[in-house]
């Protein structure tokens, strides 16, 4: 399975986390409001385990089919987003989107409903929508990613693009990329130490040359 396909499959898992959290707020929580503090905390903790544990477990079964992070470049000199980081973050954000909302007991019923919006609660609704939008971007989009060019490095993050020359410094988060950390560090060192090889950056031949140098290091 490709990393992109794995990231896309994080969407149904994120939806499951959202639905489970919503069900807990609407139907489970109202039954725990009359319990003692100790029992209330226990119910709350158990709910979180189910709401996040089940989607995380399902996604773990999906994402492990993508294999380990490769000691290679996905397309010449492009490191695409990691399905591990992006997928789990998308699930967490979808779960969080429900948590920022305010619910209240429905009079005469055993379930709750969303509290009427007012100037205080409206920003929380906007925050929840923003969390869902970010979850969608992480699953469907192609960021964060890392690109190497003959003249330097480009990091395309969630909030824009950052560039630096080979003599400059740019913060890179390898855990968010679908590439082996040691191989990434070796590649950056290789091009800083061998300026003449930078002309081949962006070509398949250049990528294969770096991978061969990595194997023979």
C-alpha cells in the first residue's frame, strides 16, 4: 500500500473517532453526571480509551502495510508526508473537534444536545471546524513534505513554505516524513560535502547515486 493510500484511509478512522466521541457526549455522559466524582472520572477515562483506542488500532492495522520508512526518495528528491504521523494526527484532531463543543442535558430526556451558540461558545465551534479542516488536509493533502534542489532545500509545511541554501540551516521534522531519518541525515551531509553532485538533484540518476553511497558508507 502506498503512503498516500494509507493517509486517505485515515479519514474513515477519523470519522469513527468523531462519531464515538459524539455518542459519548450525547448518550454516555448524561448517565455519568449523577455518579460520584471517582466513578465519573472512570467513565470518562474508559470513554477516551474506546474513542481513540479503536480508531487508532484499526489505523495501525492499515498503516503497517506501508512498510518501514524507506532509505530512498519517493520521487527523485521528494520526501512525502508520513502516513504514521499524518494519519494519527487526523484521527486525534477529529476526536478533538467534538471535545471543544459544549453539550447540555435535554430536559426530561436521558441524552444531551449541543448547547445554543452564543458569543462565548461560537469561537469553540469555529475551533472545532478548524480541527476538522486540518484533519482533512493531513489526510488528503501532500504536506508536510521535503524537497531537495540544486540550489537548496525546501520544506512545505502546513502553514507555508520555507527555503534555505545548502550552507544555511532549516528545521526539518523527519518524524513527519516518509523517509528514514538516518538516510535523510546522510543525504543532507552528502550534498553539503560534495557540492559538485548537487547538479544531479531532481533526477532519478542522482537519487540512485545517493542511495548507493548510503549503502556503501
